[in-house]
C-alpha cells in the first residue's frame, strides 16, 4: 500500500511572520553594527594621534625639545603657508617631497599622498576638510615641557568656517586652532566627541573637553577667558 507523502509549504501568514522577525532583528542589530564601526574608526584615529605624538617627541629630541612650528612661510619668495605637519614630515622622513608653493600640502593630504594627516571619519568636502590640527594654546610655549598636561596638542578639526556668526559662537574655540587661525574649530566627529592627544602621548575621545576649552582656553581656573 502506497502512502502519499509531500512537503508542507509555508502559508502566507507564516512567511510574513518570518519576514517580520528578520526585519526586527535587522533593525535591532544595525545601530549596534554602526556604533561598532564608529568605535573602530575612533580607535584608529586615536592610534594615529598617538603615532603623531611620538613623531612630535622625536622632533623635540632633535631640536632641543622644541615643538614643530605651527605656522611658517614655506620660503621667502612665496606666500604659501606651511606648518607643523610639513615640518614634522620633513623631520621624520628626511625630505620634503611636497610642493612649496601650496598651502599645507601634507596636512591637506595633497593628491592623497599623506593620508596620516586626515581623519578617516571626516566628511571630505574639499581639500580644507578633515585635518588633524594643533591646539594653538598648547603650542604657544614652543616647547613640549611648557605645555599643561590637561591641554591637548593635536585634535580633530572641522571644515573651514565661512559664516561670521560661527566665529562668534562661544562654544567654538576656533581662533585657537593653529594653521588656519579663525577658519576651523574642534569637531565632534566621533559619535558625540572629539579625539585628542596629550604631551605624555596618551590619546582619548572626550565629549566634554571642547566645551571646557571654549570656556577656558588654557584650562586655568584662575584665568577664565570665555
């Protein structure tokens, strides 16, 4: 006697339930995966800042503990501006294989040849965006030993500021980011915080330091300078 066997097909309701469950799982997991990617990029960024700080220390060992100049003319006969990134690159690699007649070619990652100086998390809008820049208040002493331990030396910086109202905002200490004075400000590009590196080589993501610096640029409680 033959028995009739067959495969039972899914009903439409069962199929819709499975699709709903899968959609729910995706909606739950997607933010977590996005956050994990952001955290990974922030970790890479902090590692980059740590490597930069090692380069700054090496520069100081060669030049009587001096910091690289934050801003200088590339050569007397041209108005082009160079800064700490170009000076540090030249010191580390023993050459300056970048054009002397352009502003900040290393820091701006000219022709994508100097990727170390551009944050991977930044939204690249032009050749003036996405840089790491020095915090000018920390850089003013000229020597690493003269920098307060709480002050960052290098940090994330945002795009060029073109709106004059932005320059008046108390929460943006834009005039104290060297290289392009008054044109850039600290950027919260790493999920609500910015990355910084300090004189001891430690780097961190901080969600409050930008506001603290806006209120007191040198973090000296005796001299509030909002």
